């Protein structure tokens, strides 16, 4: 099996998280306790925390995310890991080793792990922690000959990502271990408020650097349309298309691209007028192409609305009636076509998408539609520790959706060609 979308610390078992917390003399309690109280109204105290949660079994109620909820609710689970972990180089190396060994023992031949640092991390943090993670993966590979794990560093959408990228490139040139194990960069965490257009210039620089020095090339991975509470699903689909066209090699989740449009019938969605103007301009500029895939509003109507919104600010409400549902479907089909033309891979994580996407039914998951449309697709676990899942369970969900064993074998075989090093055209001199 191949696993291409997996967050390293989100892969920790509840037992490992419990032991980390018990052995940490200085947990960063505020990171977890404040958000937990805000979301669930439960006030917990550091002095009595491990008296109440005195076993891994009892900690499950705080750690596992197994019921549909918002991205913020999911983040509160991840915050528990952040609070209880030391997150120093020694721990990172041990976590990388233990997690990789666990996955290798489950028969996963190749994995790519994502690791994210504080938005205020220094160059030394990036150097020491990245090297530690690479050394941990290297140790695990020595125990499992023929199995491989690589590292992806997740950058912050809003802070210091250009500088962090330069630090990583410098470290690759200085250290052979990092050069061998670091294969990509990623953008994850909260996506609301951070449109792909803001990363266009950065993506171009990464792609240019890849061409100039292929031996240090890094793939661009990008979480998009996983959570889109600040906009319409139509705009979320546009974000997927833009991410692909700007050069991202693999896109995480893309729920809006493949979700059944009719589930929005009767809903009212809000988005900023700035976002609406961007979307109207997009529809107008590609009107003929998109209209080939279904019924969308008349061009004159779109142009009139764009003029009316000129110089306005604030938010706008969109009521999803039959026309809006038909437009969303046409836009999705157009988006799928564009991703296929660009060769962009979608990383689909069924359990994660079901819960964070707050989908009412299993059949609303987009993975089957993606596969049947001919999109390049890989299936992954996202955060298997928090979600209490594994890759085999994810494939079982796909079977329930109607994908056959042959379909799943095809996805696995194709996933071998979607490794970051291959997508970035990396080779060694």
C-alpha cells in the first residue's frame, strides 16, 4: 500500500499521546484547554488533568475525532497533541521512527509524512527539527528493508512561508540526509481567508527553482476546499481550479469539487463581496468553457451583477435554488476537466472528508466520482491517530461506495507514480 497524505503527529496512537503527556514536565496546557472550553463548555485544569484522564482509554474522549464536526473542533484534538508534546528534536526523531515502523508493519511500502512548525519558528528550529525527522525515518527504514518514508514540511499560509522555504532549500544543500528525505512542501491548517491567488508568485518561484536545480526539487502540495465556511461551494471549486493552474502537484481533499451539489438545495451561503466579484469575473472569463458542462446563468446577468457589486464591501448571501445547484455541477465538471488536463493529483481521505466535511451520508463522499471521472487519485488517511483509522479502513469505505478490488488496485498502482520526487522531476547529479 502507498500513503501520500499523512500528518506525522496526527498519526500518533492515543497510547503514545498519553505517555508523551505523562512524561512531559511542562505541557503547554493553554494551547488545548482554552479552545476545548470554548468549543465544548468544559473547563479542565492542569493540576487534575491526569487524575481524571488516568489512562489512554479515558483520554480517547478528548483525542478521537469520530463524529462530524467543524474544522475548529478537529483542531482542538490536534491541539491536545501540541499541548502534551515537547516537540523538540529528540522527540521528533523518536516519533518519526515509531510512527514509520508502525505503518511499515501494517504493510505500507511507501509514505510521505507532513510536519508543521510554529509560525514563529527560527532557522535553527527548521534545521534541527527537520534533520531529526529525517533521521527518525532513516532509522525506521533500516529495520524494514525495501520500505520507504519521506518528509513534507507544511508551511503557514499567512506567515514567513517564503523565508521558511529558503531555509529548507539551504538545509538540503548542506545536509545529505535532509536532501534525501525532504521531498515537498505543503500548505495546510485553516484555509478560510487565504485564497490560492496569494500564493501564485511563490508557486512560480518554487517551480522555477525546481527547473534550475532538479536535484533539490520539491513538490508543491496544497490543502484546498476541505473547509469552506466563509464562501460558497462554487468559490471553493474555483480555488481548487486555481491551485491546480498555479502549479500545485497534489491537492488535498477537494471536497467541494466532487460533493453532490443537490445537498446544498435550499441552503443560504455567505461570502465576502470581494470573493463574489472574483467568482463572477472567473465565470465571465470562462463562460463558454463552463457552459459546455451544464446550465449556468446568462452571461449578461453575470456581467450586470458584477457591475452592481463594484465599489461595494461586506458580505453577500447566495440562496441555493435549482439554478445554483445546476451551476455548481457544471463548475465541478469543468474543474475536473481542468485538473485532468493539468495532471493534478487529488488526495482523497474518506474518513476525514466525511467528518470534517460534515457529510450526512457516506455516498456524499467525492472519492467515487473522482475515480469514475478519470481524475488522478490517491487514497489516504490524513490523521489516522486522531481519526482512529488506517489505510485498510479507508479502502473498505471505498468498497462500500462501490469501488471494486480492481479499482482500488488501480489506484494503488497509480499512486506509485504520484510520489513527490516524481512529480517534481527530481533527479540526482
